[in-house]
């Protein structure tokens, strides 16, 4: 009888060691500023949902005007502006919104003007910490 129980144990699939999580099934581009608390919350939110994040720090590796143009696409450029930015307030962008060209030029020069984080996954773009938008990725 002990032989039969050894055989049944041998047929069971090996288990993963405790503490080892499953591999992330989804990948996303994550554009952030390292010191941004909203970016930290969004990173945590996405990682808990199994995303592998390819992180780009916008202060160290700025987006070019061409990259911003492609990223914004047909969307409203004002959705990508950070109204909490010092530059946004200094330039009075809340009172007189800039043209698309001016906004993109300013965001390329000063990454603080870009609302963050920006998450790109599955052909979608989510701007800011939008839990509903991120959950649909």
C-alpha cells in the first residue's frame, strides 16, 4: 500500500515555492516623474493587476514634440496639460488655453506641464490616475 501512495505523489505537478507570484500577463508603457505621488499610486495599482511596466522618467528622458504629437493623436491636447504645474499657472494657461502647437512645444520643453502618469497599453492611452481607465486596459 505505501507504494501506491508514492506513485500518486509522483504524478502531482510541482508547486511553486511560497512567495513566488505568477508572471505578469500584460505589459504597459508607463510615463512618469519619479517624485510624483500620483505616479506611485498608479504604479502600485497596475502592478497589483498583473502589469509589467516599462517605465520612462519624463524628467530624465523627455518626450520630443513629435512623440507628444503622436501620443496625443486626435485627443484634446488640453487633457494632457497638468493644471497643477507652476509653469501652467505662471503662463496663465487656465485663463487662456494655449493652441495645440504651443502646448506641445511647452510640454516638450518642460515635462512638469504634462499630466501624469501616462499609461499606454493595448492601443489605449490613459492620462492621470484614472482607475476606471486603467482597469479597462
